């Protein structure tokens, strides 16, 4: 078992969507599905930036071209990323159908977006993310029980935050 996201199928480039879905299961663990707990999950994404030293109008034109649905959707489908534009991912439109056909467990992953939250924009976040990653690895490799790994990560993260 491993913690991953929509990019994982890209790690298996010679496996079709159908083969992937028949050999690997998707468990929507984050957030844990229940009706008693308020849930959230970290949402990833990517960003485009225009450097101060660039020719700003040409850089902006390039970004606008790259974000056109007819250009972006095939690129996303090829790499297995989830769309960051609502018009690409919603409903049964042509772009959503393209992604649905190529990305394993697409509908299941898209269903988690309403619980998604951005990562905290604080300088301590990378250290806290490392604490969480280390806790997950400790559980994956049988070094610690989940409760102990989580408590240790919480203690380290609290120290990082100066609590």
C-alpha cells in the first residue's frame, strides 16, 4: 500500500488504464469517508510564474496558450494529472470525458475535490511535510504503529512551530 495521487499511473507508462484499474485498487483514504467527521485533504497543483526579467507580454501570451482547454486537456490526460480548471474536469463535457478515459479512478479522485484544501503557506510547511512523510514511511516499513508514528510527527511538528 502507498499514499499517492493522480500522478501514480504515470509511474507505470506501459500499463493501460484498464490494466491499471484491474491490478491496483483505489482507496479514498484522505479524507476518510464517514458522515460524522469534517474532512479535508491536501490538494496539489502547479503554477505558472512570469520572472521579473522576462518579456512579460510574451510570457503572459505563452501562459494563455498553454492554458487553453484544447491544449491543456490532452497534456493532462497524457500525464495523469487532475485538472485545475473547472471547465476541464466537470460533467460530461469533451475534456472531462477525455480525462475520464485516460486517468485511472478519475471520478473517484474528482469526487474528493470539494474536501480539498491548499497547503499552508508558511515557511515551516516543508519540515512538517517531512515529519508526516517520515511517519508514513515508519508505518509502511513496520517500524512504528500508526498511533505512535502520528504522535511522534505531531510532537516534531509542534516543536517546528514553536508550540
